[in-house]
C-alpha cells in the first residue's frame, strides 16, 4: 500500500519540497532518485512529477505540469516506487503524441507491448559498431558536402528566424538508407515550439505521407516547461525500441534543443544550484551527453539510431554553451547561414564551417559513388577561393581581379544558386548531386582540379 503525504512544505517554480515525517522518528523511507510521484490537488486534479533530490527527511519533487494553482495545504503526494516509463509498441508509428506521451491526434491510447525506462542508458563503447552507411537526405548541401552516416550524431546549428524547421521537416520526409530495402522510421520530437510550427510539422507529415513511417512528440511553448525535459527522453526511448527491438533504422530529430536547455536552467534556478556559464547548470554537458550518446549502432543488432538535434544559437553565437558543448559530444555540425537566407537561398546551409567527421566512412565505391570524396573536397576548395575573390572585389573592385579570380567569383555565385539552392520538396539523389558538382567544376580549367584523381577527371570532366 503506497503512503500519501500531506507534508508539502514549500513550492518554488516547478519544484515542490515534501517533508518525510517518518525520518524524524528514525524510520527508513524507501524513496529513490528519479522515482515517479503522483500529486492530488485540493480540487482533485492529478499531477505528475519525479524525485529530483532526497535527503534524510526531505524530498525535492519536480512537477511535470507545473505548480500553478498548487498549494501547500491539502495537496496529497504519493511516491509510486518506479521511475518514468514509456509504453512502447509498433503501433506508435504514424501517431502524434504530446510531450508527456499522451495522444494528441484524437487516436486511441497505445496498447503497450512493453514498458521501457525513459532514462535509458548510453551505449557501451565496447559494443558500438562503427557508423559506415550513407543516409541520403535528398539535400545536396548535406549529401554532397557533409554527408550523414547511419548511427551518427550530426546537429544543425541555426539562429532565430532561420529556416531550420523547414530543413528539419524536409530531412524527415526524404531521408532513407541507400542500398538494400530496409525498415526505416523517423522519430520527431519538438520542444517549446509555437502552435503554428506544430501545425506545420503535423500537416506536412500528413500531406506528404511521411506520417506513415514517423512518430511525433510535440511539446508546445505554452505547455509546462518541465515537460520539455522528458520529451527528448520519450522520443529516444521510442527510437531504442524501434531500432534495437524491431530492427529498424531510425532517424531521430530533436528540435529545438535550446528550449530544452532553457528548461534545465529553469529547474536549476528553482533548486538554487550554483550556476555555470551564462546561468546554465554545471551538469549541462553531462545531461546533453546522456541524450546524444543514446544514438548509434550496436554490434549484433540490425537496427540503428541516427541523431539530428537542431538548436538555435542565441545571438548566432557558436561559442554559446549550448552549441559549444553540443559540438564536443557530436560528430560535426551543419550550419544554417543568415547571410544565405538574406539572399533568398533555401536551404541556407553554409558548407564551409559545416563539418561531418564521419563522412569519409559513409561515402565512396559501393556506398555513394567512387568520385564522391574527391568532388566534395574540390568543391570546398573552389567555393572557398570564390568567397576570397568576392571579398577582394569588394575591397579593390572587380577590375583588380585576374581572369582566374573572376572564374572563381562566378563559380561561387553559381555554387550558391545552383548547388546549394534547392526546392523545399525537391529530392536530389546522390548521383544528381555529384553530377551537378561536376557541371560546376567544368567551369574551371583541368589544371585547377588538384584534389581530384586523374581517372575521375578522364571519366567525368568535359570542360
């Protein structure tokens, strides 16, 4: 029989302090960290929470729905003796849930085949299989220049007002593993987004048919901030079930991790913890790692989890704690550029500061195409030279440029307008992307193609 406590002593923000009277009598209270809590308000409403901290005679409880309208008098607290779990089933595919895993698509409750702890556990490094298979997103700026590899953690760094939501939705509906036909699913978790954004994602998934292979978790901006902390954990738990129990290849998209971190800061402040950089808790790195490291491949398992966290950099600052710490944990980053978006280019992906550390493992013969690495390297080099020529022309004027500089300047403009620019519903397979790259390289004399092997120049170059 679970005991109820009427000893709520203090409420601060989303945090509730519960006194444990038995402890004063020397009796042991069997309450554990992260244990689920049920709170009955004076009005009879049932709220949920979990234990954040426990001492000899007090328990600190985080209330998921927030503490608005909750008083210290008359509130009944029950410790449930178990941690937060998610009931999982294959029937979750094609459904939309809120940040607490409750259906928000007017569909029936899921009949769970098993219950899984939402905290999961990072994959043991010894049991990890190395990522080595290319995932085609259908976006040239990613596939051609900074490819995504199955089992990789590749974040998208963006800024407020940029088109990262549209890019994320495009990747979600277009992504697929090349090669043999395999079961592929997308788990999409949105945290702190507006109703308009949520409606855009849900409608886009339904209109394009992508909902048939996707699971959506939507936490709105006016939902309890505390729920944002559990939303990515619910999504990753669902992904672990699909990947490692049902042998599916799962792409997890988490948007926006900045709002998640803001919720962590809110809870930390309510607990009166000593703040770290810019007020974020000192354990921000550890917390993010506990999420990101749940992605990957496991030896002996057919399925995999590939992770694309999306975050908006406050003031477009890459040194801000959230993108900075994310970069330490993940294997590269895709940068969304405000300058390209001002030019009207979609997707506004800046390929020069972007990086995929595992790209060489997922491209080449029998994976994409044998000339992929050379073409990618040469495009990088030529685009960088074109940007330098553009800066030079601004300072000295275009008349001061050499003929070759003018070719590179033209190359830079065409690269942005033909290679990077792409329709929101346009799918380019990897062969189309590489052929487009060769079309641009044909602008240059063959003597400038110093990063491409001679056999590929003979096979593909026609300048």
